[in-house]
C-alpha cells in the first residue's frame, strides 16, 4: 500500500483515540492496527516511522511503535 495512504489512515486512527487518556489511546491505536491492518501494511510500520515520521501525529507514532513490541 502507498505510504501516504498508510500515514493518512494511521493519523485517522490517532484522531479517533485522541480524546482517550494517553495510555489507553496508545493501546487503542496499537490494537486497531494489529487487528485490522493486513500483514503487508503492518510490515511497513517501521519504514513509516523512520522515513516519514514527521507526517505522523505523535499518538500515531506511539501506537505504531507499540505494534513493534
């Protein structure tokens, strides 16, 4: 999938969870990505953070990093 599309989607997920307490929001983003992104999309998480992290919202970065744990 196109990286710009993944960034848009990750930021939308972060927007949804933004009103939650921080720890719960990070968990929500991570859980959503684990449960609903296909393996190819999840495989691009590190690349997204490393190469285009400036386009990701901080909550999206935290949640995506948690997926890597």
